[in-house]
C-alpha cells in the first residue's frame, strides 16, 4: 500500500459576518463587508468569502415591485392552479428559459443562467417589503468578479468570492446552499489521474468545491439570524473559473 | 424592519483527522478515531464527527471479492455496452432496487436504502485491493448509531455522527458529499413559521443540515490525502433523527 500522495490539509474556520445593515440598491457591498469583517475580527486575505445571493441582488437593484407586474394568461392559470400570487408567477416565467417540472404546486425552472431551481430563484422572503420580489443577479459570475475586484481595490489579497443560494434537490428533502457565482477560485477540483491510497488511479473524481464551500457557509447563514456572509479561512483560493462552467451540458444530462 | 430573531452563531472549525491506519473488517473504528482525534489535538465533545462511508464499510466487512461473482446475463449485457467489468455491474445490480437512468455509460441507481446515486454506491477505488468492491453499509443510520454508541462508551459526550458519501447531482457537474447516515442530530433544520428579518413568515425553509455538514467536511476529505474523517466544532448536535427520513416520498418526487 502506497502512501497518500497529498498532504493532510489545514483545519478550516468559518466565521459568520452578521454585522451588516439592510442592503439596498447602490450600496457598496465591499465596504460594508470589510466593516463587518473588522467587527468579526477577521482580515480578508487568503480565504474565501461566501455571500448570499439576496444581498448581492439587493445591492444590484434586482428588485421588482409586484404592483407593476401585469400577469399574462399563463401566469394567471398557474397561479390559480397552485394558489400563488399571479404577479409572482409572472416574474418567475419572465426569469425562466424553461419550466423543467410543474406539479404539486411546485415550479422547477431553468433560469436564464442555466440553473435549475424552484421558482427561477425569484423570492419574496427577506425582500425589502411584502410586495417586492428579489431576482437572481443578472450574471452571478460577473457579480462575484465585481465584488472581488472591489475587495482587491480596498487592499484585500488572495480572496475568492462565492455567491450562494439555497436550492432544493431531487430525491432528498431539505435545501442546501450551492454556488451560483464565483471568482478567484476554480469551481471544481479535478483529481482525475491522481492516485488513491492503494495506488489505484482515481478515474472520475471531480469535486464541486464551490458548492461544498457554499454548503459549509450555509451552516452559518441561518435565515433568521441575519448572517448574509461567511468568511472561510484555511481553504485557500485555488485555480480560476466560474460557476457557469459547472452547468452540465444538456446532451449528457439524464434528468432534463 | 424587525430585528433578527435568532442569535448570530459561533464560528465553526473543521479539523481533518488524518492519522488513521488502513481499515479492515472488525476494526474498532471508535478507538481508532479517538486516537486520531488525540493526534489532531481535539476532544470529541459537543460537536459533529463526519466519517466517510468507505472506512465504515471496510470496518463492517462490506467487501466483495469480484473473483467470487458470477455475472448475470443482464450484467454481461450492460458491461459490454458500457465497457465495464461485468462482475462490478453484477454487484451494482444486486445492491439496487431500481435503475433510475442508464445512458452514456452511467448507471444511476436507487439503492436498497433509497439513495439515488451512481453505481448504487459500489466502488472500486480506495478498496483493499484491485479485485475488491466496497459496498455501502447495510443500514447507514444504524452504522452511525453504533459508532456514536461506541464513542459514548469511551467517554465522548454530545457527539453527533454523520456518515458521508460523495454523490453526483443532476444539472451540475462535480460531486458533493452528502450524509447517508446520521445519529445524534436532526438531519434537517426546520425554520418554517419563524420570521425573517422583515417580520415576514418563512414559509418553506427546511435546511438539509446533515448534508451541509457532510459537504463542509468534504472540503477536507481530499481523496488522495488520506483524510477519512473530520471533526466539526461550533455546530452543536441538535435534535434527533436519521438520514432515511430525508429521502423524498416517491409520490411527491418530480424526478423519479
């Protein structure tokens, strides 16, 4: 039996950043996050910052007043069938490229980005008001890239940014946090071709690192505790890439 | 805008436990893990221990010598079609209740436990030899319960145990670690009915806590570094339950 080929990694520490005010359009997220880091006694250097989609969308003004939405015939039909607000359904349809499944009052949509999730990520909870829908960022990888650039401009070094959202999955109850955008880190770690303990080639082991980081941060993003960001120390940014690269080619997807 | 209703959680620390020998049938996993904890300078108290399926299966002797397997006609057909070892395919079929999808050389199976994953979790990598397949534990929740009882018997207190495995997902490339068994912790945290920042009811927010813990631990379970277990401090065991409760009822599953 051969020796393991990689070093045992360092411990990882996850620090919740709770000291953020309510975020609105145009807010300087990088500055607010840096201030929250100070209060949590951490320095943004050599680590991964996971930020929940909701505050990124709010800062980018990705908000829709439901009062201004005129529901289509299709939205009215679905809303009546599902017992939903037709204006909410209309916004979901506008954000969707395709309805993947619609049953039991659940709409699983493929968003314009290519994500497959409930309601195309259009959310009414934690919105600035009861009549406001929050949309996903227009380009989540670009949002991560912009936030990273702003952090670097304020002197942060070797910081990766992940934007996370909470998705359901087939076959299992419960939601998990996944990465919808990233910058400064490879979203997948490819260990194909490296050897395992026994010296046998690991044939197909591509880990969805960005999703694992998002899920880890999700442990601290307790919905009602006001933790919209988590700083991760010990997992160094490695590689480059974007979440859009992790979306499976429809041709090789068995569950379209 | 009302104040958040829950306290900001404490930071979480993830410590890799790398100092384990090769595990074989009958090994006392609890004792070996306690020794690894000592070497990593952690104490198993008030935290979550995530253990990868592979070492649990090996300790339980869930190993199959391929030389002893007589492939069925169906296994021979699939093996020829997919370019696989027919004896491996035969073991996969025996561990499956149902083939959910079979295309592009990929078998997505529903295991006897109800998990939906590639190859019914039957794995040839990190096996004790090139001609040995490692099966999932017979009852993963019971395995977690047994390990927890053994840890408690050696004096550990308030320790939850999660057994993790690495699964693929639809729509996204890359594997993530999920919980296949747990004990001493509720696999899902239900925050329905609690209020979000704006005072609005959170209607459907059930987090798959055990899966998020497994994914977090997965960041350190680098396949070729020999880290089969991770100790998580700061996330206290809360609730009781088992992973089998998180498997979605086929009647409400849109992706059977």
